[in-house]
C-alpha cells in the first residue's frame, strides 16, 4: 500500500495536471503541483478561487466547455475536451482534459481529471494547415498563371484578326456610298468585332495582364452607352431601367473595363431571371465616392453561395453555360481601380451588387479623348509589322490620312529601307513582338540611322509581355490591338506633334 506522500509524489510526477472538482460548480478541491509548472499559477490559487477555470480559460472556450461538461456530467458519462487557458506569463496553453465522473462518498458525484499540455501538438497542426493552405494557394496561383499565359497567347492572334476585321470594315464604310449599299451591315461587323474585343479583354483582366488606359469618366455616360448593349443582351422579357444622376459623377478608370463589369453583372442578372424580371442600373454619389448599383429581381443566392461568388471558376450554372470568370473578373477590375464591390442577396428575392469607386475632383476634365477627325498628314512613316494583313490595313489607313508610308515585314527589311531612303523618316510604327527582332530592338537600330525619329509601338500581346520586351515603359507611345482608324489617326498625330514640340520651342 502506497503512503499519501508516495501517491502525491507519483501524481506530481505524471507531467500533467491531476485535479478533482465539484460537479455542480466545477470548483477545484485538489490540483497537483504540476499545475504551477504548466500554467504558472500556484496550486493554492486554483483552490482559493471558486471561479478559477472561468477566470483563466480563453473567453471563446468558456461557454462551450461549461455546456459540454455539464451535459456529460448530468448523464454520468466520462468525457474529454480540448480548450485554451491563459498562463500567468500571458501565453496561450492548449489543454486536453480527460474527465472521469465517479460516485462520491455522500452518494453524489465527483469529477476527477488529467489535463495534458497539448500546445506543441496544436502548433504542429496549425503549421501543417498553414503549409497546406500555402501549397493550395501556390497551386491556384500556378493555375491562374497558366490561364493568364494562355489568354495572352490567344489574345495576340485574336487581336490581330480583330484589327483586320474592324479596320477593313471602317475603310469600306468610308469609301462606299451608293444607294443600294447597306452601311448598317458593316456596322454590324464592327459591333461584332467590338464585342469580340471585349471578350479578349475579359480574359486578360482575369489573368491580370491587361494594358490599362485610365481616363476621367462620367459614370453616368458609361451607363447610358452600355445600356444600349445591355438591352439587346438581356432579352425582351427583362425590363431594363437606367437611373442616372443629372450631375456628372467623375471617376478615374479604364472605360472598357468599367463597361466589362457592367456587362458581366448584366449577364449574371439575365441568367438569374430565366422567366423574366427587372434589371435596374443606378448611379449615386457623394463628395468622395461614386456608387454603381445593379439590382435584379431574380432567384437570388443563399448565404453559402455568397461566400464563393467572387472566386475564379466558381459557378452555379450547368456545364457549358458559364465559365466562372464573370464575377471574379469584375471583382479584379474593381479592386484594380481602387474600388470595392459588395453583394446582397436572398433566395427568391433578387440580388444587389454595389460598386464604389473613388470620385475624381471636379477640376479634372471628364471624357477628354481627343478629336476623332482626320488630322493633317504629310510626314513619312516607316511601318514594321510581321502580320501581312495588319501591315496592309495600317498602310492603307495611313495613306488615306495623307502620310507617305514605307513598309517592312521585319527589322532587317526596315534597316535596309532606312539605308536606301533619301528623304526624312519622321515616325517608326512597329509591332513589339516579332520573330527576328523585337520592336524596341528595331527602334534602336533605326534611331542609330535616323536620330530624330519618333516611335509608336503596337501589339496584340498583353501588358506583361510588352513590359518584358521593353515596349511598355511609362511615357512610351503605345497602341493596343485591336484599335480603330480614329484611334490610329489620333495617336500618330499626337506622337508626331510631340516630337516636333521641342524644335518649335
């Protein structure tokens, strides 16, 4: 038979807190000396304070532990529970309490338990979860990067095609004017090219690879212009209501991206109202913020769905009915514009998206895009483009603007032209990504032969590729394909006038 001293020595050497407590109040009647080593409080403090457990258990665990232990004790069941306690030095200590409910001498019940310090175990679990989360984020990032690269490659070829389609449609509509010629047919071609261009921009925005063209916009004007496209998109069974303010609401952003956000939200609203309904696009504003509010009367979403709607590839639509890119793209665009997007929804009661964007102070001009008319030409331009259809199109457009044009398919041909040409070359227009030499490399060689030549880069590739090839530095003139004839005319004139300005001064 062990003596009391031997039993205490054995209990205190277990490396865990051995305790006994009253079942109703949970007041400790015995605590082993190991309690002080693990938590720093003398064992006597546990006995003197009737609410010691409550006072030192983590606030988030108090009610959970009390309810669980009280129910188990009432049923007379042994149990175990994990919880956190605050140590005397401020540390958080995780304990796993193994509790035994046993009969007492007075016919009642007594609680006895062994509390093990599992802090290191919990830390290891947390580290494992963080590692798994990091690995998952890395895998997602790699997937997003792969999608972004794919989008960039597809966009390059597609943008070249769109440049040709839209450009020749503009050229034909400008030259043909006969009674039986249907200009509206060409307008449909141009509109289709514009919609295809928006598709490539959606892919690029999703991959965070789009070249931004920020300007001061009146959000009311954008809403009214996009409204015409939205009305065709959503169908006749959905009523479209535009509620814009009479006063301008200026924001600083990329027009095509703002249009894209509205189109994406409209598509989602349409799909949420399969039997018809009402779509309201409203603008509001105060001194610092502009609000764009899109409301539908559709089927709505549950709280569970709302947690995931902005995640890439998440969709509630059937296979083949949606990519899961729309809302994640909208989210990325709004955040990139230093704004915020929030959603409220309830099943069978519709959905409200609220976009907030920083308001631009009134001293900035709104929507100053430059004149789209035909500027004066006359200078000689060297055009370097490896896509023959794009090269022919741009050449025709420049010739109609009155410029003399020299064309080359690559850098070698361009240098040969510079060496043979006797006149003055005022501007080099060059594609950035070409097989033999990049646009910046061609410019460096041309500039060595023609010191005062200006340069205008163009590309169907994405912004990240352009930066990598040296053509996207701040201040360098650049045209993103596809571009309109008016945009080409305006940009060429801007670059030439800028090159002449120091000589005039």
